[in-house]
């Protein structure tokens, strides 16, 4: 899967929608039969993908005689589509938040897994606006997720969040604006990082 295909999948395109959309991007105005052939999918699946893409505002068509010629809208429409999805989510967040708080069980443990899970944790930390406390950092976060680490640092500054860090003596950190350091002597390099944060 190419970088473009991965990006389209992330914003909600199905495999057939991706194939059809890219055929139209690459070939311009095209009849459904030819789209189906180039995309290597059956005609029924092709028409279904075209319908879904039209609903997303990604595809339009013109009728010449009795024949429909389909074409992709400009690629910048993708940005509008993503913003529309974001606006829709923002509208329902308050109601979902009410339900979430009402059904929340004190002492509940949540398990996060993988890169996306780590991102969720750090975004939660940024949203709380509360300081956090870290023990045993060896720079794993910045090394493995450098772009997101920069984003998190920006969010910390915007929300005036500070990190209080306990690390082994000799370990150096670059962020001095939002992080306060305390050094612990006579400990070895830590394989794990422990983070504490206040919750609402």
C-alpha cells in the first residue's frame, strides 16, 4: 500500500473507494465500465464506490447522451472533507462526555497499546492542563516518536503544563522551558518509564 493509499484509508476511504478515486485522479473523466476495468473490481462494487465517493463530495459526473462520465473533484476537497468530519465530531463531544462521566467507575484501569495508545495518553495529559511527573526517562519518547514529541511539547507550552522529571545522574534532557529536573545518583539506565498525572 502506497503512502497516498494509507492516508486515504486513515480518513475513512474503503479499499474500493481508494481504487476508484485514484483511477479518476490519474485518468480524468472516465465511464464506469472503464473505471471498473482499470481498478480491477466488478462493476457493482465500482458503482457502489462511486456512490459513496459522491456522498463524500469527492466525485461528480456529467451526462453526455445516456452515458455518465465520472470525474474526481480537486484534491483539496480532501481537506474540506476532513474538516467536516472534525466539525461533526465536535458537535457530539459534549453529549458523549456527559455519558462518559456518568458511567465512569472510580478506580477503573484503562489499558492502552501501541503507538496510537501512547498518543492517546499524551493527548489526554495535554487536555487536562495538569502537571505530570515522570520517573526513569531515557529519551525513548523523543527517539521513537520525534514528530509527536514536538507536538506534545507545543501543547504543553500552550496549556502551561509542566513536567517534573526524576532521572539518573548524567542523563541530559533538552527541554528546559516546561520541564523541571531532579537527578538520582547510583541508579542504572531504566528500561521503562513511569508517568503520573492528575485527573479531573
